[in-house]
């Protein structure tokens, strides 16, 4: 029988949890958002929203909304390779909020580390 200190067990358990996944169904790209708190621990159940614009003059809008997993992660898949406008991703929990941008000229598979303070 192996005994782990409480902190090590919590970190290994969080690492084993898959990120929450949501799809825009518009292309092959993705954005992985990892949310941590001021203490450096993953933030569970943080709200993540994004708007993906497409079509002529960006008239079509797709609003995405989900919450982080126990590991503090959300993966947005199916993002377009060349979105009409940058996709702004909003992350909020309680009274804290941060934003990140999935840029049109950036890499197709982006990782974002967000620290809510």
C-alpha cells in the first residue's frame, strides 16, 4: 500500500481529469484554456464563454459557453483556421474575470494559461 501526502494526491488526481470540451464545428483548430487561482491551484467550475463569427461580413455568430473541469481546463475544438475576427475567450469565476484571444494570424492549436486573481 502506498501513501501519498494530501497535496501530491490532489495534484495527480487533477492531472488525470480530462478537460471539458466544447465544439464550434467550424474547422480543425483548437484552444486549450487552463485556469488557476491566486494560489496556483486549478479553478473548478469557472465560466468560459466565446463568440465565433463567420459568414459574409461576420454576420453569423456562434456563442459558446461551458465550465472548467476539476483540472481547471476547457478545450474549445472545431475553431476555424482563419476566423473572420479574433475569437475572444472570457473566463470568469465569482468577481474575477480574464480574457484571452485566439488570433486569426496565430497558431491553429493554442494553449492559454489564465491566472484568476
